[in-house]
C-alpha cells in the first residue's frame, strides 16, 4: 500500500494537558460543569474565548457515478469568556465551485449553544434556515452560520463536512488560532491512489500526538480492495496568536499543516507525479492555455495596437511607460487575484476588464510585442503567505506581474492600479520574492520595494492674541505609497480631503483648498488649504504647537515585546516645517531643545531658529529600512516615543 509522503519527520511525544480529562468533554452533545462555570482560561486569563477542541477527519469515500470524493469533517467546541469573544459564534465555511457538475458541497451542518439559566443547562439548537450563502468570486462561495443566544459564558459546538471532488483542495489544518486552543487534532485516512506531501508551518518541531497505523477494514472499489492508512496529528495547549502588526501574513507564522498532491496512481494502471521542480513548473505555466498561450496570442494582437501609440521612436523606458499607461487607462481590474487568465485574450480585449492575470499577462504581451525585454513574474500575495522555495508547490503562487529589464535594471509593473506610477507595485504584491517565468529556469527576483513613502507638511502660522486665534495655511505633499493612498482613497476631491482632515486631524474649518498633481503620478500629490484655530493663552503668555497637533502622536510600535520580524512594506518618513510669526509686542520665552538622533534603525531631527520676525521649526524622521529583525522592535518603540514627545512640545511667547 502506498502511504502519505512526509517531507518533515517529527518526533512522537507523550500527550500532556494542564487540566484533567474530566474537565473537558470531546463527546458531541456533552458539556461539563467545568466548561460551563469557567470564567477565564488559566493559561491565558486575558483570552476572550478558548477553543476546547477542534477535531478533523479527512477521508476518501466512493460515491456512485463520481468515484472517490474527499470528505473533510470538522467538529469544534468553543467557550465564550468575554463579550468580545461572541464573534467566534459567527462561522464561515468557504467552498469551491468549478461548474454546475463539479463543485464542493457542505453537508451535516449542526450547531448548539449551551447556557446556564438559574443553574440549569439550556440548549439552543441551530436552525438551518439561518444559514446563508455569499459569493466571493466565480469559483469561491461562503456558507455563513450565526449561532443564536450566544453570550458571555456560553459554550458553542458545531460540526460540518465538506465533500469535494477536488483532490488538490485538501484544506490546510490550522492548529493555532487567535484565541488559545486546548486540543487540536487531525485524522487523515490515506488510500493507495492519492499521495500527499505536507509542510509543517509556524515552527512546528514536534506533535504532541502522532500515530500511523493500517486500519483493519477492507474497502472495495470495483474489483479492487484496499485498506486505509490512518495518520493522526495532534497538538495541545496552543497559545493564542495575537494580532501582530507589520507582518506579511498570519499564515506564515501560525502553527498549521499544508497539504499538496504529490502523486496519483490510477486503479486501471499508471501514475502521474505532481510534486514538481520550479523549472518544470515554469515550463508548465508557459505551456498552459491560460498563461503562456494567452500571452502568445495576446502578443499577436498587441502588434496591431502598438502603431497607434506612436512609441517606436522613443527610448525603451518611455515605451514601457507609454504601454503601461495605455493598459491602465484602457483595461480595468475586477478585484480578483490570479496567476491564470480567466478568459481568452480576445474576450478580455472586448470586455476590457478581468482578473490580475488577464491584465498583467496582457501587459507583458504588449511589452514583448514592442521588442522590450519583458517576462511574467509569479508570486504569492502577502495574504497568501511567503513562498517556501524548498517546496515547489503551485498553491504558493497566486498572482502575476510583469518585469521589464532596461539597461540592466529590473522594473516590476502591475497594471491593476491606475493610481500607481509606472514601476510601483501594490502593497499586496510586496512579499519578498517572485519567480521569473522562463523556459527550464529557476530565477528568483527580489520584489520588495525600498522606495520612500514620505509626507511633508508645511505650516504658516499667524497668531492673533487679541482675538485669541491663529490663522494657518497648511500644505501637504505626499510621495511614494503615501501619495498612492491619497489618490486612491480621496480621488483628488476637495470635499473628501476636507472630511479626512476633520476626522483625522481635528481641523474643524477648511478654507480654499487646492489639489495639485492628482494625475501626475511621477510627482508628489499635494493639497493646500487654510484654517483658523484657537490660540492657547494664559496671562501674558501664548502657547503655540508649531505643527498644529497634526504631527505623529501615536506610536505605531505598542507591543510589550516582539518575536516576529517587522515588515513595513515601504521605508517610511515624515517631515514638518513651520513658520510662526512672532506677534507684535511679544518675544520668545521658550523653544524646544534641538534633537539630532541617528541610529541604525532610524534618524530624527528637530531644530528651531529665529529669522525675519518668525520662528522657523524643522523636524522629521526617516526609517532606515522596511524590514527589521524582532530584536530591533524595542529600539524602534523607544525612538518613536522620544520623537512624539519632542514633536508635541510648545513654543512659548511672552508679552514684552
């Protein structure tokens, strides 16, 4: 009998548990007194809920007319400890649909809410009429279940089975959650015809429960007979994965098992290998109808379009910018990711809308048609997790962009975002590395962008002590990803920007706003406006915050400790410049001390000077990188605390 392939050998440990078995029950429909009475989880008193158990059973069953179907059963019990934990009673079950005849189905859904009412146990059984369906995209749907009568102190229990004809869609088993898990276990029953390999994620070194054995029951499939091989993977007392800011994806760090089909053995004879190499995978992509063939066909059509763009006499860089601008203006992204085109190139050209692959493979084809050195680059978006190069799994790749090389320099282009400049890629693509797709090749390219995302803010302040107000003119200039966010979110609309200022900067009055460079993507996005603010005064003194309380005031690094790397996507920075007129009859009593800090993680400066009847204040900070080790976290946190304190200081004027 063929067995499940292992790429990682893990040691067997004796199971352990902080609590005795009698405290918790894994029998469906049974709750214990301990479960109902607990008010906090001993190993994590701050937890808003705790998973008592999550049990999975994956197996193949023979169904008449369909052959083998993959059945993935899951049972879960959760204790709700705090009001904030009620959200864990909203359950979502994703499933895939290829067409009317080939799709997954959800079966055997049941759920119960348990509560204590005056010392008596009550049960609220889930009504299937309250199960709803939502379409996420053409091939992905979600069943939504909301349990009733869930409150602080409730225990909820639910189960369901996903029946799938897609052997490649065996779900990853996530042992760890955002709340603690007391026991998580997966049973997988292997059959001789399908072999999987798996990747242990999140730093798994050993399972608390691990067992393999041949089951005694003989199963018949036509004239063939076989026995299942049972694999058990279990873990206990897993800590909550707290929301960590500045990471690529939770998938990269949470403890889980990911499965990949490696081989199919056909009952009638013969077999097919699926565990490939990266060069073979590149070849497969270039042969695929929805990747390489799509590009080749699109390239033929692109040659008919190019003459009208009048780019032939321009430099390679100007040609690339012109083609990218054309694609961005003529074709729209429908919001769906993908490494494969979703339609024929001719349909895309007619509809002028498609997924990321439709758009970017067409862009690559146009660049090639112009004679430029362009190739597609496949990658994993941040939400999909990092690529593990040791394992050539196609599921790691879910997106494609274009690469063009000009004078030896690579430019990465994504035509799905019209508000990004030529070779700026969206944040969701910034995930370390991508694979350049060339025949019989394995070429990894670094796609993280080191571009500076910076905002510069200018303040021109004219205090009026008699009226106790300040007349202020403010200018914003945003570059890099900061400019993209302004352009995409506020569309250059002065009303939208005024709402942003009122909500985020406590500016109640916005006068005469002007927007500059909304469509000039190679320039900073700028807007100017005037406002009137109150003037803080006491006796014969006035107090002015030179940056009108708009400077950074909240430390982005607020955790007590950090164990994961810090990924900021872009290098960040801000500058502030303020000119404050010295009111007639007043003189300067106090200006903040100068600051000039330069470390390996960031630089900070703050200086003041008196010039032409004004106080001029210049301040700013810039991070040195967009990727930091966890050991740099406390240094970053301390540096931001210091700059926030410095940038919030007042300048004091006293009456002469």
